[in-house]
C-alpha cells in the first residue's frame, strides 16, 4: 500500500473542487476564488531563458519561463523553446488579468492563473494556517541546492521498497532521491533519452501512467496541456500524484484532495536563481481525500 504522509494537511477539498484546469480557470474568472480578474492588472510580464549543467552530469537543462507579477505575487510557467517570444513582455505587461486568462498562449495563461491564486492565498499564509510546511533550501552551489530540493520532493512519497514511481519530467537529482527512498524511477521526458546513470527515458507518458504505483510530475505539465490527463489517470487508478511545481505552484495546489496527493510548491524566485537560502512549500492532501 502506498500512502502520502499527513503531518501537514490542507483544508478538506470543497464540493466544487476543480476536475480540470479549464474548470479552475472558469471559476477564477467568475470570482469564485476571490476578486474578479477583470478588476486586476498584470503589472509586469517577464521572459527568462537559462541553461544549467550540474557537476558530474552530462545533461544541459535549457529552460524558458514566462512570469506574471500581480500585486505582491509572481506566477510562473515553463514552456518549450520557441513557444513564446520575448516580445510578450511588451505586449502583455499592463494587461487586464482576465484578458490573459482568456486569450494568452497557454503558458502565459498558466502564469497569470498562478499569480492570481498565489496573491489571493499566499504560500506564507498557508504555512501560518498550518496548511503547508516551509522547507528551507540551504545556501550553496547549484548541486547542493538541487539535491536538497529534490530530497524534499521525494520526501512527499511514502512508498514500499521496489514501488515503481512514474517521473513525468526528468531531473537527475530527483531520480536519485526516488531511489534513495526505495522507489524504482520510471522516467518520462520529451527532451531526454537517458538519465545520468543510463536509465532509458520514454516519451510515452501513457506507458508510465499505466505501470506506475505512484507518480511524480513537474508543473510544466500545466504548460504542455498534459496535466489533466495525468490527473484523470491517477484518479481513475487510485494512485498518488505528487506535483513538483515551480511552474504553477499555486495552480497545482488547487487540486489537492481532488486527484493531487501532495505538492512541492516553489514560487519565484526559483532555487536555481539564487545561492542564498530560499523556501519551498510542501502541501499534503487531507487523510482520506
């Protein structure tokens, strides 16, 4: 039996918990989660591109993010190369939030949705309310910080030795962290062929979802549209789904207890952009959800 630890729990999911990202967006546009987005403005939109190669590895991670600033909060979403042009910063900054939620390219829609949900319910407030656990990532090199981050993510899994853990979106330190907890990683990624240790990486998400006993998925699945499929498959199979979210950290949180078992939420600025201590927030669904 696979369980998610419940030391920290979010409130019980309401009757109208969203089943899909589109349902959540529609509820936000209708004002069901807070102020109407039509009355709010996306002050700033950012476009970020960076590359990382961790010591000892042979993989260069190339990542692109679009970010939305709303009040005191940032929403972020990764996207594939070439999907959004840097001109989005000029075109979308100062836009009414509802326009972005309805009309923007999907990654920008997700960043806007993330900014809204983070602003109406900040992660820091969730810690104060006992709904989340703040984990401080230590100061140090990218390798030190990535290892600490991925150990915190893997710590959301409570699995028996030998359990197959689907990993949708491969990061090598997370592969290692899953192994350290006794799991057998089943990696899936569109951009990698093998892990650092030579494990084959499939690009067939359905193969992984059918065979895994638990799933860990990146928030980038919100950007490429696969999140709903993963959510539905894990619901129907009754297996835990953990989301490690730089992309859409507050969006993934909205599905706790409604298909998502746990979330590692890491809002901007992300750990790779700092050598100083930063925090991520771990959420777990209520027991029995």
